[in-house]
């Protein structure tokens, strides 16, 4: 589905362009065309392939989806695959794919399963003609930057979740809460791994636009791409550090469970001991020996009860003091 | 066993060629021969060695089997060892070996213990003459691509299995199910390690066909080999991420077992307490003191039973509330 | 907020300079201006941007904060982001950000959320004119060195805390203390990870000022930057080694908890056994068989009590010897 | 102790050579001398040093032993240290050391504590004159290849042991068997680490004979050294994968122990409950209340026993169903 | 404190030199001065700085101490920081620092907190004039070699300790011994980490004297520095392998504790069951039903006791067979 197609010259929008007219603008000097597609069908992609002379392997990647983030050179065209990561309704991460072809006089973005579009990027670019004048290299930067910017709220949400879990580990809690805590720790770990799975290859890919031999399209844009790169490394390091802590958190959680278990064992054992003492004494005075003098004492029974109660009281206090009850 | 042997020129099949006639075609300019063998015997390999001037160490590797995936240059011939990985009947991974010799004017593929052949690769190549025209370099790509493509269902099946196990970890379950879960977690980990064991060296080997000094046979095929490389890295990263989660899953599973144990301890302990109370009271009224006034009350017995029941009811409710029963 | 602004020539201070007059000094040969800002507003930064021709991306980094430590070249200006790490009141780490722009004839430092300023650095520099004569390259070194020096007390405090925790692991302790110990181990691990999170990128950044192609500003300062680099590597390795030990400490702590649990189980079990024996004997002599000869013995009852006491005494000694009580 | 000393020319053995006559053969063009020593004394090594002009540090390494595998150049002589690893009687790994000096016209092998000699290597070389013709470079390859080949049975035995242990983890077993299993897991891990300790440096050392600048002695032998290298990497990766699994196996084993413990707790607890019920009921009817109507029922006693048996039967079935007994 | 100061020429000692006369010898061609200091004060170091033209940052490093091992070039002077590691009285590691300045015509060694001096190194050097003739480059090698040699007994002692701990893990033992074992495992791990902390940076530093661009001072000494490097790598790998095993040992130890706990649970539970059976039977015959025929049997009581004993005997044998008692 075509979302948008416009031609730009000297940082200003010339006109909205119908697909058939793209080639007219491509030949104009200092002019470039910016096309945005969403979930295109085979025919649309075929038209784009013809228009911009795209490589069939890149087209295949776009149509098949499920690619890892990468930036590849096909002649003087850069083919970029980005993964959008958004927090879904139940906290699960929802990933989409954005493919960008950027040549000397065109930018083509194709997005799949990603709700958020890039209208805001286009609008911002149009408000900054002195930058948009740079051409396709700047638009490519703006699109990558926009995708990377959207990682931040996801990382922040996960960080907040990690911190909340860290607090819960050290709270006293019942079995159900413990169970939920373990499941939550696991879930966060899983989402951090997924996020890293998408960010790591992008870090590597963008690094190639920053140092060493840089594609012609990006020359003179070093500071901008380095900025995106920095942002990505920051995201990647933050996620890495969180993942490191989650692993420890799970281990520490095991320790807390063991401690809680230990506490239950102590309480139940102490409880049992409190019953065992009177039962034993009662057993003794339930024996049928002919001669058990205490049985004939006038206050034998209350005295016996008093002894039981006293012993239990002493035990109770000692268990209490030892922290067993 | 000879599966297939044909000569190609300008992207079109010239003829099926008997082994003895191979050398006639090798000398024709712009012509190449594509031979497919399966589990060949020594004599067949000796014939191939003579025909294509193969190195004795490569022949040894083919006959001995058990090699790690690799791509080696012997003069202008590339010797490629690939591992096929398929899911066997009981889910176990079945690995086979595919060896490919590719020279300027020939491709020889030899497969061992691999059920699936490469007839479909040949058929697809023959349908695309403009690509087949490139020659041995393209056929080599098509064969590697085909082997790598077959990893995808294996990885997908393992991923599905990991996700199913992740769900089972957090289900309440009996001892036998727990036992089975641990065994399944271990089994998946083992298969992921095996898969990685076969994929990792191939990633490294194919990377040499993509950047830096590339063998003559593969020049001009960069985009294609980069595509295979990308696919391999994706497989490798996915398997790596799954393995990372499995390790955490095993650890988390330990936590769930500890929790379950804790629950059992609590239930049994509470259960015991429910019996201990009436037993103690009964013991007291089983004592033989001469004077125990309660024993002579008219409703002493039912009152005593009522007290027992009441205490137990209270305990039961408190244990319930505390989540112990 | 402007903290300080002065011009220097030949290692000596020329004058305090109002912001408007900066450009007058910038054109003087062999003269450089050193400006210090704290939590500047947009207008102040805009003035600085105009005065020193700073890049808008660097300005953005300064205003947004939350950057990772880095050293970037914008033309012949070096833009440095440093993180100050200080121990807060309750032991938590408080991080601030220091940004330094250093060009051939100026140094501009901007700090955020950092209590400690750099007046002492300025004072020290002014006391060493032969070094200050080198110019902006030396001032940059002095500022970085000062930030890095302040990591040492933080690392030392954490190291001391680790050692104190190591001792506590092997002490016998109650449940509450164990709980606190686990929480403390976790807290230290977290702070070590945070510290490493800030130090690691700085190690990498400073390494670029030491070997290979070095920015013009830092040439001839190799020994000094190598010194800072060394210091950073030392901090990083110490923190790494401590983190390694903390992970083991947590694991060992789990072992100690298991041991303590084992001890409780043994004690409670032994305790129960001591009650079970007399209860069983009492039960036997509480049976109502018509003929139980012992019941009619004259000293049956005391003998019975003596047997109970003897068996319990023997059991008690054996449990004691086995280390169960 | 001199094992063997012979001169070769054009791939054929010229003569067995007494040590004193070595220098006569060294000067003959196209001729090389191959000497094999076992546990030599200082005098023998001194003679060799003089004969072949060996470096004193290499001689020291030979005499001291305990070196890590390495390949070092001293001028145009290659000094190679290899570790032989054999399975000893009780499964423990027995390591020996083989030192090889290889110069343009000689090969000197010195072995320590290694039972197996290299007579078979010499015999095989003498049977292949076309290869032996290459000279010392080929003999060096043949010796390294022979040592590396002997790792295979050790790795295979360890792999088999790992697989057997993997099966045992999931068997139900008694305490003694569990204890033995843990000890066996540990022992295998230890042997894998030892093996890796010897193989890893050799991988690195041999890699230097394969790519980049190769010592003169090995030029034209690339395919052969690459073959050894491949073999080593395969051994190293296999051992690494096994070690990875052993770590998981130990963790999983902990889970199985916890499960077994949980099972015991449940069985003992259920068992106790089965006794607690009749004991409680018996206690109730052992009370001495004047009016307990049931006591006077004609079939009170059998009815009571029947109730006890019924409750226990119900409990037994429920525990059984819950998997507790 | 000045320990020693002598001038050497052509491998022979010229004279002991007072500090004031050093400069006289420095100008003599082919002559070098070797000074040894211990815990020098500021004045002594200032004299050395003047005499040998040392860099102020290196002097600071010497005076402050606590540096990580490193080798730095200041012009044609090499500044080397080494850590001595010795086993203290109670097994704790005691570290000292040795700083060596080596220029074309001098060597200055400064040691701190290190008991062992380098008199033996000097003596050995003076006995080998043909090596000492090489000059400062050889003395530097001899000093580094001497420090590295002293790591060997420390590593050997730790290795022996690890092996002894490995044996103790699998012994049956009481709580106190288990507690001590865990503490010992932790202590060894800590010392291995400390050792690695000192050895790792030295490996890296010495590697720079072996390959690539080598400082002028060390040219022609490649074989010697490679020998030290080899030794260091060996130490580093051994310590690394031991650390790997210690981590597993701690994990395995947890398993053994769990097993021991399991054993105690079984024994106590079985013990309890042995008492529960007679108690239940006694309870039954303690009931007050009017009609309990067994009570009137002549041998009812002994028969009852016999039944109790029989059941317990059977249970005892079964528990024994099941390995529970």
C-alpha cells in the first residue's frame, strides 16, 4: 500500500508524485524522491524494483520478512533492514520490520507489521530544509534515528520492571507471589534477550557507517550516524547490564526461597514440639501401673496441666527467641 | 553411487554425460560439468580424483567423514564440507555430510547419510538459465543455500519446543511431569548445542567468501554469498538466544521445584498439626488421675469432641489463609 | 550558570573574562579561554555554541544528558562526556555528567547533577604554569584525570564492603541476618555493575587518545593520557574481579543456607525422636490387657520412668556426638 | 636414550647413522637426518645442541619439561612442543611431552613420559618416498599429525562417558549412586578441562603454520598443515561442546536431587499421616470420660477398627493418586 | 634505601659506584650502571630522576604504588611495573611491587613490600658475562624472569590445594567440615582471582616485547622475552583452568550438601516411622471399649509386643534395604 510519494529539491518539497511519474523526477539534477510503502504486494514491489533498479535478493528479503537488522550495499544503493520493537498490550514485545532502500536520488521505506509510521519523520525533515538539502543520506539517517529513538521507552519500561522485581525479591511473600515473581523474572529476562537480539546486529551494522570506509551516500554525515551509533550502544549496554542483574536476581531469588523454606521447617518443627511435650506427659499418666502415687494427689490433675503449660511456655519463649516461631 | 552427471553451457544443459566422457566436456570453452554422487566407494572417488585433479587430503576428508563444516581452497578448486541437520523420528537431530568440489569448469557434490538430495536445486538452476550461465560459482551458491535453508525448519521446531517448555515450567505439576520437564529441558539444550556446533564453523567459512580477498570462483557473486551468510548468522543468533534462555529456564525450574517442595512441606506439616491437637487432648483425658472433674460431666465427652473439632477448624482456616493447605 | 571564565597565556592567567569578551581573547595568539558552566540553560548553551562554533548534536547531548561516557571529534574540537560517580548518603551511587569541549584555544566544561566542581583542578593548573603552557590539551587531561581520581574512593568503599560481606557469609546467623546478607550481596553486585557500566566505555574512549592516530589536541601528551588510561583499566579490572567474587559469594551463600537448613532439620528431628520414645513406652503401659505383669511390680512406675530417661539420655548423647543436636 | 638415527635423500633412506657421523650427512646436499631420542640425559642433549646448533632456551625447555604446546622459530629451525594425552588405567588422563626440532636438513624428536613412539610414523614415511622427498617439513607434519590423531580415541572415550552420564542423570537411583554420579560428572569435567588445556595452545600454534607468513620449512605444505589444524579445531570444538553440556548436566543433576528429596519428603509425610489417624482415634476412645456411649456398643471395637482402616484406605488411595506414595 | 649500585662493561663488573659518581659511568661507551633501591624516600627518587632523566609520571607511579603490572616506553627508557606474589604465613597471598627503569646504559630497580631481593639475579648475571655483555636489555629480562619464576611455587601450592579440596568434596563429612570446605573453596577462588588479576596485565605487557614493533632495548632478545611470555601464559592458563574447576567444585558441593540433607531427612523419617507403629498399636489396645476380646487373651500382652517388634523389624529391614537407614 502506497503511503506517500514526494519529490524534493534543495531541501524543499516539489510535489506529490504518482508512482508512474517517479522516473521523471529521478533524472532531474539535485532532486530526490522519497517513497513510503506499507505491507506492499508483489506487484508494488515489482514496480519499485523496476523504478529504482533494486537487487532481487533485497526484494526477496523485503517480501519474506524475518530478517535480522543489517545494512548492505548493492552498488551505490544502501539496503537497510531495521526492527521496530514496541511494547504490546500485555507487556509482550511486538516486533515489526522496516526496510529502507536509499540511493543517490531516492529513498524507499517499506514497513511490515509496524503500527507507527514515519509521517512525523517526513514532517520534521520538511521543517528543516537546510538538512533535507543534503538529500537521501540525511533521510536515511532520520529514519534510522526515528526507529532507534523508539527503543528508549521500551528499555525504560523494562528497566523500571527490573527495579520493581528487585524490590519484590526481598519482600516476604506467600507461595503464589513467589511463583509469580519467578515467572516475572523469567519473562523480563526473555524480553531483554529478544531486545538484545534485535539491537546487537544493528549496532554492528551502523558502526560501518561511522568509521573506516563509509558508503558514498553517508559521507559528510559522520557526526549524525555516530550519534545514532552512540544511542544504540547505550541501549545495548543498558540492556546488557539489566540482563546481567536479572541472572543474579534469579539466583538470589533461589536463596530467598531456600530461606523461606528453612523458616517454614523451623516453624512447623517448633509447633510439633509444643504438642509433643504434653502428649508425652499425658501418655505417662495414662499408664496403668498399679502404683503411680501422683495419680492420687488431690491436685494431681491441675498440677499436671500446669506442668504441661509451663514447659510449653518455656519452649515457646525459647523458640521465639531463637527466631523459630 | 552416481546420481547425476550433466554438462552445461551458456546456462543450458547440453547433455547427460557418462563418467568416461567428462574430460571431453571439460575442455570445451564456457562449458561446465555438474556431477552428483551419493555414498561413493573408493573406486568412484578415485575416478573423480583423476577426472578433476582433486587433492588427496580432500578425498580423505570425503571418505572418512565426520569433518567440521569448512571451505578450503586447493589451487583454483574450492572444497566445501557442509553438515545437513534434519529432525529424526523421535526429535533427535540426524546429521549428514555434503562435500562439494567446485572448480572453474565443474561442480562435484558428494553426500553421505543425507536422505534429501539436490535434484530440486538442479531443477531450479535449470529453470533460471541467466543465473546458471554464471557457472560453477552459482551452482556452489545454490547448493550451500539449499543446505542452509533446511536448517530453518529445525530451528523453528526447536524454538517452538523451547516456548512450550517455557510454559510448562510455570504450570503446577506432579513429580513425574517435573522429571520429564527437566529431561526435556536438557534434551533441547543438547540439541541446540549440537546445532550450534555445526552452524558456527560454517558461518566463519562462508564469511571468507563475502569480504576481503574472495576466491576467483565467487567473484561477482558477493550479494548471493552475503545472503547465505546473513541467513547463517540469523540461524546462529537465534540458536544462541534460545540456548541463553534454556540455561535460565533450567535455573528457574530449580526455583519452581524448591517452591513446590516448600509447599509440600507446609501441607504435610499442617496436616500433622491437625492430628496432633486432638491426640494431645485425648491423651490428657486418657490420664488416670483420680480426680479429673471433666470426666464426670454429663456432656464431657461430646464437649471434648467439640473442643477438638473447633480447634482443628480454627487451625484449618488459619493454615488455609496462610496458604499452607 | 557560569561558574568561571578566564583567559590564559603562556601558562599564566591573563584575566577573568566576561562571556561577551571571549571572542576577543580567542583571536590572540597563544592564548586560550577556559569556561566552566553548571546546569546551563538553553540560552547559555546557545551563546557557547556561537562563541566556540560547537556542533548542534554535541549541544543536544549536553542538554539531554544521560549519555554514555565518550570522546568524539568534531573537526578539531574534542567533545568529551564523563560520568561522575559518588557514594550517596545511603551507600547508593549517585551519578552526574560532565561534558567538556576542548578546542585549540578553549576549554568549556559543563557539569550536571555533580556536587563537586573543578575549582581545585583550575587551582592546581594555575600553580603549574609550565604544564598549563601546553594549553587546552593539558586542561582536558587534568579534568579527565580529576573525574577518574574520584572513582578511587568509590571503588575502595565497594571493595571494603565486599570483604566485609565475605566475612559475614561464613558467620553463623539467624534468618533475618541471612536475609539482610543476601540483600546486601545483591546491592553490591548492582553497584559494581553500575560502576562498570560507566567506566567501561570511558576506558575505550580514552584508549583512542593514547595509541594509533591521536587528535591534534593531544599530541605530545601521550604519557599523560596513558596515565589516565592506566588508572581507568586498573579501576575496571578491580571492579571486574570484585564482581567475579560477588557472583561466587552468592553461590557460596546458597550453600551456607542449605547447610543451615540441614542443621535445623537434624535438630528438630532429633528433638522429635527424644519425645517419641517415652510416648511409645507410655502407650504400651497404657494398654488395657488383663495380664501385663509389669503393671503390678512394686517399683514398676519408677522403673519405667527410669528406662525412659535412660533411653533418652543415650539417644541425646548419640545425637550430640553425631552433631545433630 | 637414542631410539633411532637415519639419513634420507630423495625420499629414500640412505643409512642408519651413528651420532658422531651426523655432521657428515648434514653437509650433503638434498640430504636430511632424522633423530629420535627418548628421555635423553644432559650429555645427549648437549651433543644434539652442538650437532644441530640448537638454542639454549629450547634445550632448557626440553630438559625442564612441563611446557605448554607451542611452535617457536629459532632462526630457520622450528622448535615444537607437543603434549601427548593418553587414557591411563583408571580412566585418568596421562600426559607426556614430545619436543621436535626441525631445520632445513634435520628433524630431532625427543619424547618424555610417552609410551607410544613414532616408529610407525617413520615406517609410513619410508613407504611414501614421494612425500618424504619434501624433507624435514613433511616429517614435522607427519609427527604432529600422529600426536593429534591420538587425541581422537581420548575424545571419543570422554564423549561416550558424557553420554552415559547423561542417561544416568535421569534414572531413579539411590543415594550411593547419586553420590557416584556427581563424582563422575566432576571427574569428566576435570578431564575435559585438562584436555582443552593441552589442545587450545596447539590450535593457536599450528594456525601460524597455515596462514599469513609461514616459516620457510613449511612452505608448499599448506594443505597438510591446514589438515592438522582442522583436526585440532574439531577436537577443540567437540571438547568445548561436551564441557558446555557437562556444566548443564551438573545443574540438571541438582534439580533431580531436589526432586528426589521432594519425593522422599512426600512419602515420609504421607506415611506419618497414615499412622497419625488411627493413633488419634485410639486416643479418643482411650479417654476416661464416664459417659462415652460408643464404648458400650457391642461391636464398638471392630467398628472402630473398621473406621480406622477405612480412613487409612481412603487416605492411601488419595496419596497414591496424588503421587505422594 | 640503596641496596646496590655497580657499573658493568663488556659483561664484567667495573666497580661499585656511589650515587654521585653514576653520571661519570653513564658517559663511558659500552658501559651501563645497575642500581637497586628498596622503599626509597622522595629524596632518593629525586636523585634518580635527575641522574637518569626519568619521567615525573613514572616517578609518581613508583611512589604511589598500587599500580597494575605494565611496561611503558618513555622515550628510549622502558618503565616496568611488576607485582611479586608470595604465599604469606596463613596461606594468604602477599603482593609487593617492583619497578624497573631500563635505558640504553642503565637499569634501576625499585622494590616495595617485597622481602625477596634480586641479589641472586645480579650474582647469576655476573657469572654469565657473555649474556651480561648484551647490556640493560638482558638485565631487564633477567629481573622480569626472576619475578615470574616466583609465581610457580604459588601456583603449585594453589593447584595442590584445589586437588585436596576436590577430594574433600566427595568425602562424607559432618556439618562443621562442610562449613569449612565451603569457606576453603571460596578462599582458593579468591586467591586464584587475585593471582590472575596480577598475571593477566603482565601477559599483555610482555607480549609487546615479543612480536611486532619491539623497543630498541629489547631487539635481539626475542627468544628470551618469548620465553618469559610463554611462562606467563602457562601460569595464566593454569590459574584459569583451576578457577574454572573451582566454580564447578562449588556447584558440585551444593549437590553433595543437598544429597546429605536428603539422607538426613530419610533417616529421621524412618526413625519416626519405627516409633509411630508401636505407638499406634498401643493406642488401640489402650482404648476403653467394653468388649475388646484380645485384651482377655492369656498371652495377649506378649503377643502384642511381639507383633510390634515384628512389624518394626520388617520396616527396619526394608528401610535398610532402601538405603534410608
